[in-house]
C-alpha cells in the first residue's frame, strides 16, 4: 500500500486519518448536515470511529489512503477525503483486467491508477477554497510522486454541483452509467464518471493553480469572469442550492 503522507498547502493540510481525529471529525460532521445529501458522512463519535476503522482496514488491504482535512489557519478538522480504488498494473497481463493488488512488498508499492472521492467538508468550510486546494495537493502527489497513469472521479448524476466542480478542475467527462447503484436516499442512481490522464495533468494543474490564485487575489470579484470565483464546489452539495461566492 502507499505509505501514509501529509500533504500541506496554503489553506489546507491533509493528514493521514487516524482514531485521534474521531472527536474532531464527529464535530465537523455535526455542524449542519443539510448539505450531505449524496455523500456518506459519519454521525456522532461512534459513527466517526466506524468511518475511520473502515478507512484504515481498506488502507491496510492496499485499497485506499484516507485523510483528515485540516484547516491550516487554526488546525481545525473540517472533513475528510481519500484516494480509493487503487489499482496496480505490475506483473503478468491478466485478461479480462481486474483491479489488482500490489506485486511484491505492499508497504512500498505505489498504484498505477486511483480514484479521488469520499470527500466531504463541514458546512462552514464549504466555499472557502479548501476543497480546490486539497484536490490540487492530491492530484500533484498522485501524478508527480506516485507517477499514476490515471485519476478517476465520480458523482451521483443528480448532484449537478459536484459534477460542475469536477469539470471546473479540468477533468474529462467519460459519460453516465445508468442505474449504476443505489444512492444514500435509497433511490437507484446513475453515476457520472470523470478522469484525468498523466499527459493531461500539466494543463489541469495550470487550470487549478490559476483558479486558486484568482480566488485569493484581493481584486478577484472584479477581475474574474463567470465560473471563476470561489464557488461552493464540495462533493456533498445538493443540486438546487444557491451558488455562494465567498
């Protein structure tokens, strides 16, 4: 499995998720749950402990790498995100291709492809730019440290805000898989899929860095065109909520 790592930016720090984050994670999830319509978010301390235990078990199996999302300005835990669906392409070719574990020592293995998901933020941290910078840190680590060939993202097809946020990052839409699974609300959901390839990463990185620089500029509201501000772009926002510019 990939070694746990701390990723640090200007507004956010991504720390390896451990049991020590449970109380703070439960507090972040309890602020205002009205925006968690499409994302599984723990409820209460027991829920946070279960959330962390599941993430840690997946990590031990080499399937994911989970983070606590920490606001850099004051060290407050404001949510969580993770790499998941880690896929390793070493070894003999197997057909049909299936997700495979690492070849050799799992403690030193790095994936060839991965997904970024299970992202949620407390209500007050949404729309502050934390999500965008967290994505930049994760994408940079995946492409520039691990050397992955592909990063995937997905969203409930009904979650138009989440889909727009992913597209604003520069990810390429791959289509919608109809009646893909059951959503958190019990309704059979379709899922929109996106990806970024290694050869696309330099251009995507430039897009994200430009968005961050523009959003933090003192004159940002005057200089930016439509869609270039600090939109609420977290993956847990319900469609139909008003666009909020920070």
